[in-house]
């Protein structure tokens, strides 16, 4: 019944009482008529047989059988009479309305009429014929006459009466038909009233249901006609008022959303314009600042080698430190810009992780020693599948950050296997990071111990670059730290089975490197003049190639300034087996297999890259 609709429920509610009443009424009437018919038939039979017994008394006493037969035949004129028979006091038949019946088997002892038996078709009554005493005193006689009548009355014979049930059965059938007809009429009237009631009650409810369904589907303009009257009409009016309120609220919200979307779009456009302006500014800064700063770093390196007196060496060292600091800050800013605009595409390869650890240990050993720190790079045989240059840069930033914020103790770089991955960790015993700052240390220009932005403590971009590099490598940096208990920065990378063919190992790094024949390509005399003395100092032969000169076939490495050398000449060098080093990679063409160095160029990076290429 839970799944029945309201129309079905209303119809059942209206029809069930009428049907129950009709069925009960028909049953009662049928039973009552049947009982009355049976009683009337029995009363009729008892009354008729008493009359027959009284009429047959004298003829039975006098033995007038012919008169008795006439009495029996005359009784057939009564309705429902099927047969009449008369018997003597011994139960032998003496007269009948038809053939004589058999003798009575057992003489009853009753002195009054009674029902002798019956079945579905007939009833059989019996009554004794009593010889009664009559008063013979005649008021007109002078003397009374005394007759010899028995006293008390005795039975001198018997009479039986057979009544048929046909009339009673017919009456019962007529009564049943009438009651059934009455039930059908009652059911029809009740059903009609139920349909009328259901139409008047369920139609408004069903309209309300359909309207609610349309509102649920989003059609807030749906309305229900308020014409049902009474409580239902007030319900319909309330539904329409609610739908109107919902529609007004939705229109108001849509208007607010459109306004907010428009405002957000304006702000987005402003942010995109600001980002574009920033990118243009940084690109201009890269082009305008890198060239003189690159030349200045090279000249500072030459000056440091040319200085003779202690004062000259001290001055050259200070100039070199200042240039290195400015270069580091500019590199950080330009790196942030390049990483944000997705200018770095990782080139994953399988390599031995110990090679990167040894490079980093060599690069940061002096910085740790200057602060009396113990730098440990735990040897490992694990291999990873990632971009070696980006990983070395990421770990270098973490080590630099750890050394800067560790006043005493040690810094550890280690790796261990974790299932199908390698977990690389940088641990320090420094000042630690409070939990409330651990989520903000990867944001730009955030430094926990430099809220006043003091000069000499960096820009707070190191960890921001680390986070971006980790995202480019398909991983993320996790940090565990507490104030005064140091910090642990960890990174998960995919494990590789074996290093790529030709990958350098720690043993190979200790071998003496052969001299290389280098080509210098580009039009910036200032930059090339700064690179040339360094190459000569490192024992390499080099040759500067102009735009119209032919390319030699015996060059090992070519250093080219991007944007000033045709891409065809670079591809020609690659086809001859010459390794390419491209400066100013923001303008570098898409050449697979080449190496890129950003400017201002650091001599140590150039020398390390040349060593790596010669090992390969």
C-alpha cells in the first residue's frame, strides 16, 4: 500500500465502506428471507394438517373411506401440497390423494401435529386423528342423552401431509436476486461518489505533485491553478507564493553571480596583464642585465687570477663575492619567472644517485667548513629515473638553505629505498621551523627569521624554487621539523634498475680529463672575451667562429649564444657529433640533446658541464 497513489487510496477509502455495507446487507437479507420462508412453510403445514385431522375425525371413526379420499384429494388444491394420506390406528393406509403409501413403520406417540421429516425438496408432517368427547345435551330435549365416548380422547387414525419446497426456494432466489441487485446499486452509487470525491480531492493534490516535480527540475515558473476552493485552494496559493519566492531568489542570485563573475573576470584579466607585464619585465631584465653581469663575472674571475698584491687579491675577492651575490639574486628571480611560465621541460633518465651526491658534496664542502659544520653525503648504490640537472639543483637549494640556518652541528644528505621509490632526505641540526610556519616556507619572499627583510640574508626564494622543481619532477617536498630540533626535507622519486649508458660514476669523476677542442659561436664580443681566458686557463683549445665561417669537423663541444646563431648551423654541428652548450636558454630553439646554461654564467657551472660532456 505504500506505493499506491493518492487517487487509489481515496477510491478505496470511499468504496470500501459502501461495499462492506452492501455485502453485509445482502447476507443478512438472504439469511432472513430464507429463515422466514422456512418458518412460514412449517407453520402452514402444521396448520393445514391439523385441519385435515379434525375434518377426517368422523369419517375415520365411521369408516367412510370414500369421504376420506375426497378429503385427501381436496387438500391438493392448497398451495405447496404434494400428497395427503390417512391411516387407521394400526398405521395401515385407508385413503390417499394418489396411490396408497406403505404402512407407517412406527406409530408416533405425539398427540399433536409435528414435522415428521424432510429434505431439500419437501417436508413431511404428521398428526393423530383424535376421537374427542362432545357434549350431547340438547337444550331443546327434555332429557339429556348419554353417549358412550371414550374419555380421554384417543387416536383412531393418522394423517400425513407432504409439502414441496419449490415455492420457498423460488422466494429465496427472488430475495437473493433482489439483495444482489441492491448491493450492486449501492456499490455503483458509492463508486460514483468515490470518483466524484476523488476527482475533487485528488486532482488538486496531483496538480500540486506535478508542480513540485517541475520546480525540482528547475522550472521555477511552474504554477498550479488556485481554483479548488477551501483548504486546498489555500494550499495551492501557498505553493504558488513559495514558487514565486524561489524564482525571485534565484533571479537575485543569478544577478549576483553574474556580477561576481564579471568582477572576477576583470580581476583575472588584470592579473594576467600584470603577469604578462612581469614576464616582459623579467625577460627585458634577463636580456639587459645578464650580458653585462656575465661579462662582469668573467672579468672578476680574470682579475682574481691577475691580482698580485694582497690588497689587490682582497679587492678582487670582494668584487667576485659581490658579483656572485648579485648573480645569485638575479638567477633566483629569473628562475622563479621561468618555472612559473613552464619554461622548463624535464628530461628524465636513469642515473646513479651517488654521482649527484658527490657533486653536491664537492660544491658545498667549503660553505659548510666556513661555518664549522659537518657536511655528510652518505654513499648510495641506488639509481633514480628523473632529470639529473633539475634534481641536483633542487638538492643544492636544500643544502644551501640547511647550511644557512644551521649555526652548529651537521647537515646530512642521504637516500634509502621505499618500495618502488627512493626517498631522498636533507637533514640538519639547525634552528628548526615552527608548525605554524611550515606551510608558508615554500611561498615567495617568506623567511621565518628575516621578517624585517635585512640585506644579506637572501630573498626567501630558495624553498619556493625547490617546491616548483619538485612539482616539475612529478613529486612534492615534505618537511618535518620542530623549533630547536632541526628540520628534515624529503623527496620521493621513482627507482631505476640501472643507470643509463655512459652515465658518470664517482670513480670516473676522479680521473684526469682530456683537453677538448671548443668552438665559440655568437656576436657578443664582451661575453666571448670573458669565456676565452677561462677556457685557456682550464687547458682547452678553442676557436671563435663567425657567422660566415665554415664549421670544422674536429670540434668536441660548441658554446653558442642563442638568438645569434642560426638553428641550421646548430643542427649541422649535432649531426657531426659535436656537443652543444646554449647560453641564454630563454631564446634557445627546440633542439633535443643540447645543454643549456642561463646567464650570468658561472664559471664553475661551465667547467662542471664540460667535465661531464668529456666523461660521456
